[in-house]
């Protein structure tokens, strides 16, 4: 029995140490990386990461490759001086793969978006999460559900994902019923009692060149802003200052007088003063004076709340169709009450009341706390002379009593993290509003650097020093002959 076991182990070792296995694994990895590139270009990085780069079979292949390298090195025992390059190269590849594995398991690659004066302490990474918080009056929020949602954007959910939980309010269950990676949105206004909603106006912009329809919901604190081509639509609670000159083509709607009446309308071309066109009337077109464009109010609700219905989009959908990544959720309450249904776009949240508690349901990206507060003091952007094309942009930040400027070529290194100036986001008028920083943590970086250095030194040793060690150097042979 012992001899058979020894023979089996020896055969297994010979297989792992064989050159044929090494060639097969290298070719397989090359094909896998090629497939991953195709997946990434067609479906995006998250799908390629899940289906290829981080897949179980990819991990198994890499570990078998490391065993193959180790077995090939051990098969050369007893080692000679001319084996040094071979051994260092194989050890370097193993070290590089281990460093990559550590980075994959513990690394962070995300973004931090900050406006001027804002602070942040966590990076948002590309992993979808479902959070449920329970809030009761005069009590702190409590996290009751934290679940990663690993969707495949190529196909719908085969069955609902159910996440039961128990807290002081009883036994509940939140379920993901549908997931659409690209969903069209149909917004409507749902009337609510006065004081519980906001004014809402659905309008249509018509002309021989284009037709556009949308809703404007008057938020109490910020109003409403929509960018439609080169024009900006604004909806405000009070009459704005219309005495100045508009920077861009602007359609300004504002409430005045009886809150049950539709708003008034003023328009201005870029660089010109406003013209007040009076109070709008539902169904009555109003000429804007821009070519043949007309503003047509479709609906007005004095007190309403926005509601959205979603439907999946496919590859045949018109180019430029506005889309969102959404989930439909069901919140089943304890006691057999009818479940609540809600749609959530990625990055949004909803509320479900249960007794004296309120549950906040969030569908968002996972956030990783990087351990300190980073504040954006100011954001700078430079343009190529005579154009509006950005040439440089940088962020002045503060952290732990220190100040530093992060630019495209000058990252910030702190607490093991590296912050790069990635991009920026603009407001509807095209002015830079948010700075986007790329946040990276690579715990395996030094190990990968060491492995790369070992590979280089090992290859140099194999191709230069091996002939010397083995006595097959033509240069040494010529020297010996000349001495003779």
C-alpha cells in the first residue's frame, strides 16, 4: 500500500513538474485573457471580472500554474550553479502571482466624488450592494441588511433573491424581484394632499428639428433644472432676477400668486435679456422665438410626488436613449401585511414604514472607509488656449492638518492609499462642479515589484551566466585556447 501511494505521488509530481503541463497552462491563460478582453469590451469590466478574471476556474488555473512552477524547480534537485537563473525566474513568477492574488483579495480600486468644501472618508467601488436601515424616533439608525448583489447584466434574474432578517420589529424579508442593467424610465406625477407634495409640470418642446418631453418637479430647496440641448430649463418657487443677461439659452418657469395656478414663463437667448411670456396654459403652445420651437404645457399638478415605471431596454433601443440600472424590490412585513413594492435606481433609496419604525432601503455601490477625512478646498481646471477643451485639472485638498494639490501627474499617498486626479463632473450649464478622485489600495504592490525584479534577474542569469556555470561559454573556451 505504501509503495503504491509513493508511486502515485511520484507520478503526480512528474505531471505537475512536466513541461507539457506548463505549455498547456500558459496557452490556456492566454486564451482566457483574450476571452476576458472580449467580455470587457462587450459587457463591461464587472462582467469580465466576475466571469473571467475572478472566476473559480481562473483561480484554480493560476494555483495549478504555481504548483507547476514549484514542482519544476524541485525536480532539478540537487541544484547546481547553472540552475540559479532557472530557480530565480520560477520563484519570481510565483512571487508575482502571489502579489497579484493579495491585491485581488484585499485591494481597493474606487472613486471619491467631492464638491468644493465637501469632505469624504470612503471610496465607492464597483460592487452593487443592498442596505436596509431601521430608524425609530429618538434612536440611532441600525443596519439590518447588508448584502452584495452580484448581477449578470446579460440576462434577467432567474428567480427572486430573498433576504430574511429579524429585528425588534419582528421577522421581515426584502426580496429582489427584477434587475435591469439598462432600463427605460417613464415618470408620472401622483397627486397627494397639499403640503405633502410639490408642483409638477410636464411639458413638450416641439419644433421642425426635434421634439422633447419631460417633467419638472419643483423641489422646495433647489427648484428644478433640466438641460435640453443647448438650452437650460429652470423651475423655481419665486420669481427670479430677470433683469440681467442670460449666459445660455434659458427657459425660466416660476410660481407666482395662487399656488394652484400654473407657473409663468420667461425666455432668453444666450447673451440677451429675458422676455416674460406670461402664465402658461395647459395645452396651449407658446412660441419661444428660437427658430420654430414651441413650449407646450402638457400637465400641471399643484401638489404631486414623482413616480417612475421602468421597462428593460435591449440592443435595438435607439442610440442615446436615457437608461438607468434598476432593481424592483419587495418588502414583506411581519404579521402578514401586504408587502411594499418599490423600484430603486442604482444610487437611490426608498422608505418603508412599519409600525413606529421606518426602514430605509438603499441600492448603491459598496463603500470602503480609507481611515481619514479628505476635504476638497478648491478645484482648478485649465483649457487649451482659445478653446473650451480641458488641458489640466487639479484639486486642493486638506487631510489631518495637511494640505496638498492632487493633479493628473501628482497623486496623494497616505495611509497606504493613493489618490489620483481622475476626472470631473459639470453642472447643467457646463461649469465644473465635482472633482473625481481615483482611490487605490494595492497591498501586493511591493510583492509584485519584487517578483518582477526576480524574473528579470533570473532571465539575465539564464541567458548570460548559465553558459559560464555549465562550462559551455564560447568566450571562456577561446580564452583557454589562447592561453594554451
